[in-house]
C-alpha cells in the first residue's frame, strides 16, 4: 500500500499544471452575483412572465428557466431567492455566470473560475478549488462534489457578513457524464452565526489539505500500467483470497473446482467476482470482474459513458473514438502494451494489454452496452 501511495504522489507531482503561465480568473464577487440576478429578472420581464404560488413558494417559469421570488410580484426590484436554468444553451438569452450554459463541458466551467487545485486532490467525495478571503470580509469558495472520478456538482459560494450574521449565496452547476445539465443560483434562507460560518470555512480549509484522492489526467493519459490494476481497493498483482476477504468481507458465494494447475476458487461479493488459482506455485488471482459500484483502474466505474471511460487512457486522434480502431501500441499484432476498441451496433468492447513481468500479460476488458460501461474484467493471459 505504501508503494502505491508513493506512486500516486509521484504521478500527481509529475502531472502538468493546467493553468501554468495563464492568468487565473477572479474569484466570485457579490457584485457579479447581483448583476447576474438583475439580468435574470430583466429577461423575465422581457418575456412577460407571470408569478404563480406553488408548494415551493412564488415561481416565475420561462422557457428553460425558473425564478424563485420572495413575493408574488415581478419587477426589477424583486428579491430573487433562487433560480434554475435547465434548458438554456450557448445561444440562449438566459445563461449562467461567466457565459456558462447548460450542455457545456464541465472542464470549461472549471476553467471559468479560479482553481488552485487542478489535480482535484481531496477525498473521493469532494475537492476544494479555492478559498479566497477571510471573515469578516467576504469569502469566496469553490468546491467540487464527486463520486470518485465522476464530478457531480461544481459550486461557487460567497460568505458575507451582515447585521444578522453571515449570509451565503452562490451558483451551483449540476453535472452528468461530464456535461452541465443545470445551473442554479441560490441564497441562504437565513443568516448563520459567525461561529458557524467560521466552522464551515475551517472544514473547507481542512478538506483543502487532503490528498487522499485525485483526478486522473485525461489530457495526456499514460498507457495502462501494472500499478493501475486496482479494483474495489484490491491490487491484482499478489492478490489472495485472504486479502480480498479482509477488504470486502466474507464472500456471498464460493465455488472450488480441481484443475491441472491445482484448485480454481471462484469467490463472489456484491458486484465483484474473483477467480483464484491455488497450486504448487502458490496462490494468485487469475481473473477479477467488476459489475457493481466499486472503482476499477483509473477510477473507472460501471455505468459511466464510453467516452468518459476511454478518455482515462490514450487513444489516437483528437476526439474519443466511437468506431472500431487501435487505441495505442501494436494492437494488430497484440504486442503489449496496446489498446484496441471494437464497436458493433450499440455494443462495444475495449481491450488493454500490458506486461506484468515474469512472462505474464494482463488484459483489461471493458464491455459497453448502449454507450455505458456494463462490465470490467482483468485477467492473466
């Protein structure tokens, strides 16, 4: 484990800084938020929207956007409690802050704001992009919420002192398969005590120091390495039944058959199946298959879009391939390391082979159905 952590640290330090030599965008400001909400109100007036009272409060619904108001009137002086942009596009009159829009790539949204953490180092659930300022003056923060390598939410928030305490407002981007599907403006319903706000900012500062997890490079990824062959927290090389059970718990099913090489023990856990060979040469994992929620190599997860998965490894060309092709290396002669993609209709298989040493080749197979990953297998050849 120590060797793997050291390798991860080495990879992080070796990765190029995304914004080196480029000026950073400015942090979010209250003036910027106020100007944006004023534009939203102006567009609502131009569109002649009416206000309706719903269970959620007073709403004015336009084409691709909804405004949430404090009262049942709509004017340039209305108090905007929130807004949802869910149908706007690049050319819509209603856009997000800094010309962001629904349908945009999340990387473009990340580039529109400050980012002191281009590798997204943090935890598996979250990473801090920046913290600018300190109370009692306004504080701007940027945070990414994620499930492993999959970004779910990008949030930029302002903390600012008022007579009632510390108020919060900001913009939140909801992400699906690497694209923005909703943009929200929000303002806290009530101010919080200064001590609570300071505690929240302290928690963000602590998260900013975490390096438990990071985003893999998708701009210039390296070929699959032996160190990448980790699934559900288990490293393929040197894996035994005892190690797997210590991490995953008692298997739900175990089947043992005799073979010329010894015993083949197939054990199953929720979403994971591992076949071990146990004989005169000792015990080793022959095959690992992932169908559940656990992470695989390069943070790959079942259910991710094919384009997202393929972007974690090299491929020829400027765009992620969608047709049968060699991805890298001598795929035609099947000389590792190599990657290849085979597409037929709405199904596809990607193969990545590498030399593990001692004459052992490992093959990672990715099976896609309807454009998403359905199964991932690592096997010795």
